């Protein structure tokens, strides 16, 4: 598998607006629009930095996995996302290597991209998303 | 303050070697040498990706803050590091903005760089390091 880049770092928060304000006021980092992703029960916004984007995620549904994360661990770093050429092919390679997968098939994530999540038990506690442009 | 880039994403682990092996085997990501940072009671190694480095940290002392993190939350994403022009000046600006600081003065971190940590209570649960080349 070839990782093209780390496309974003994701942070789970209770309220997007207050955190977007903090990153702008304290660190001078601008952000894009807030978008709803009803299929995953979340709202997201991206903060731009020169080499990587920081995604903020706020749950909008009690059953969203991000809501469960917040209830268990509180606000904080949630996952990192690797950009790959082909998510389906990467999942097949990971599966062959014995990695645990949350998604066995690519699904549609934020910005309409094809995404899939690898289970943190296989990656030292780090939730990793694979994403295809 | 001007953030030049996100210099690295940091992951707290119990054993560096096994995680370096996982990132190399599953994702084809190479890593550099393991170095000891006795002043902070840790060993660290950097994994290279095209746009950002991933730092793995293993505590070597029972009193290291990373050891406390592992005991409380387990292995996983630990902090992100912003590269700035001048850590001392950035700390002064953050302090004026009312941000909580862990380090009120820059100190020496991995690779001999000047670093300081901002308290996660001011940044939505995310531990942020400032780093100067």
C-alpha cells in the first residue's frame, strides 16, 4: 500500500463553533464552512494549515460513534486520515495482512470521498481512516 | 502568531519497536532511528510520510507524563506539534490571549529543538506543542 499523504488530523468536539474560534484566535488558523454529514450523524469543518488540514467533528446524533467517543474519553484527538490511491485495494491488502477493519468496504464520508476505517486494535490504539480523492 | 506547519502528530505507545513494525508492515511507512530523551523520560522515533512526520513516544520512566497518559487513557494519539518562528514570542502571545500554558518558558525537546506545551483545557482537549527549528 502506498500512503500518498496524511490528509487530515481529526478532533472530536462538543461544539464546532467555539473550537473554530479558539484555533483562529489563538493560532491564527482559518477554517472553511461547516457542513452536515447526516449519514454519519456529524457536522464537520476543516481548519487549514500549510501542510495538513485539521478536521473538527461534532456529533449531531446520540448514536454517532463520535458521540460515544466523547462520552467515554471527552474532547480530543480522534483519528488520522491517510490518503491512498484506492481504498478498496488498500482494505484488501490490510485484510490479507491480518489487520482488523471497522469498514470492510469503502463508504462515503465527508466531502463525498470514499473512506474506510481501520480498527485501532491493529494500529496501537490509533483510529486510522483511509481516504481516496 | 504564525503557524508555519504542523510538524508532527504524536502517538503514545508502550513499546516503540512493535508499533514501528506495524506502521511499516501495514502501511509501508519507513521510520528513523530510536533516540533516548532522558530529560523527559521517553524514547522516541519518527515515521516519515510525504507531508508530515508521525512521532511515536514510549515512556522510560514511571514519572514521565506520557506514562501517566498511558495509565489513564491507554495507547493512542497524544499531541500535535505546531512549528512556529519563535516559541518564546508565541508563549507570550498565548498568555496575553488568556490561554493556559503547561510550559511558561521554552525548553529543550526531542532533536534538541526549543519546545513548549499549551494546556489542552484551552484547546478543546488537544495537547498542542509549539516547536522552533
